[in-house]
C-alpha cells in the first residue's frame, strides 16, 4: 500500500483522473490532512463514501508512530518518530516570544557525514527518509500546536544531510509550501548543509528562495576536516564558491554556522581565519556554543571566549548572531534522544 504523503500533488490528481474524478478532489484530501488535521479517510466527510473507501484501500495515511515525546519549560517539544521499519528520527518544535513556531525536521535516519561532535552521525547512515516520512514529521509537530498556533518556519536541520536526499526533500518542501499544504513560503524555510557543492548547485537550480545555512565550523581545511570529515572530499574553497553562487543566483544571503567547541575551534586564531575566508561576503555567521553530548570528547566553550570570537568577526564587518540552543532539557542536540531511547547514552 502506498503512503499518501509520498504522492506529489500531480500524482494524486492523476490517481483521481484515472478514476474519472475531478482534480479538486485531490485538493480536498490535502486540505483535510494539512489544514483540518484529519488522521483517517473516514473523517473526510465531504468526500463520497465510496471514494473514501477507495482511498483507504489504496493508501496509508500515517506510517509512523511517536516513540517518545519530550516537552521543555521554554515551550520546545521534541518527538522521536518511528517509521514502519523501526528506524527512528527526531523532530522538534520551537516556540519563541514573537509567537513564531519553528519546526526542525530530519531528512535521513542516521547520517553518513560523521561530524565529530554530532550524536546523529555516530552510528552512520541507515537510509534516506521518503518525502512522505519528511512531511509526516511536519504533521506530527503540527499536532502539538495549540489552537491559534501555526507553523511559521521550517528548518531542515535535524538528523541527516538534507542535500544528500534532495530527491525526497524537494517534493516534501513543495507540498509544504503549496496553498493546499502548509502554505509556508520557501523564504521561511532554512536548509542546513555540511556543504555539498553539487547539492548547493542543484538547490540553486530549483529557483526557490530557500535560506541556505552552511555548517562551516572552521575556515581552515585541516581543522574542518577533523570536525566535519566530509570536508576532505570538497574542501572549504569549493564550498564557499558554491555558497557564493547560491547567493548570486537566489539573492538570498547565506548563513554560515559555527558550532563552537571549547578549546578546539573557539580560539582567537580561528576567529581570524574565519574573517580571512568570509570577509567581504554579505554573510551572517551563527555561532552555536556546543552542548556537551555523552560519549563525545568535546566541552562547551567559555562565555568569554564566545563573546571574544563574536567581537572579532563583528569588528571585521561580518553580521554575527550567537544562538544558544533552546530546549536544553529535552536532549536538544540532534540525535541525543534517539540514542538515549536505544540505551546508547
Ligand atoms: S552535524 Fe549534520 S551533517 Fe554532520 S553528522 Fe550530524 S546530522 Fe550529519
């Protein structure tokens, strides 16, 4: 049986057309799922009974279950979502004081990139998620919202490397953006990558103004390759060239993320090397002080070192934000909840 959420709008319209039914039926189904939060076909009461039965025979509407649900005092909620084959991924809802509800979703079960400070990559890649499984995380998080709240932003920053699964991510984001889906503008979608130049080029080809965030961590190839081993394949220069091209073609300023690890990449020389590499770009640098993760040999940076790092970048004209992770009480670092539930922490 097919996962309904794996179907694109065109495919679902095609399914109706094959049965001699009008295309607006597909819109009705999406509206029930995304706007009215239906969980079963028999709730779709403005569809004829026979059609609901046919849909029920052809498609599955939910393929996952929630294996764990954590809530933090700051309004953050994290779900551990289990797929039909037992693979588990994490997704998060973050609320801020401006009333924004941002969801962070995963694109792969596990990750092949092996970043040294990341719990998600510790066990390697299990598999890509389907577009339906990506959408299902959005819908599961939407179910956590109170009346009057709606998803305002999507960050693709959970488990996995999004640009290694673009075939499934792009259709999911297209449906999320469409008026019959969640209606979230691509401008409110951030895609975070360890930096795959070919994937960045493909994303630019899409001609949609997604916000691109490149996890840089260090400007020097030796250090960056130790922290993000995928760097050995491409190197910082190729990644920055792809990011520059993305900015030229989409007009969207690229964000560079730096997870600051105490004593590893938070020294003054590391800040200066970032200035040398990034200087002159209309870039935003997000500094993310590391949250210690059990089993990983890194410490949080000292606040004074974070402040000095930021000052060095700002003095060189770079825009800088220091982003403390929300939801510390809920295993906020990606992959932590999944490992804890498996007894690996
Ligand atoms: S930080 Fe991102 S790209 Fe790196 S291993 Fe973790 S999930 Fe993969």
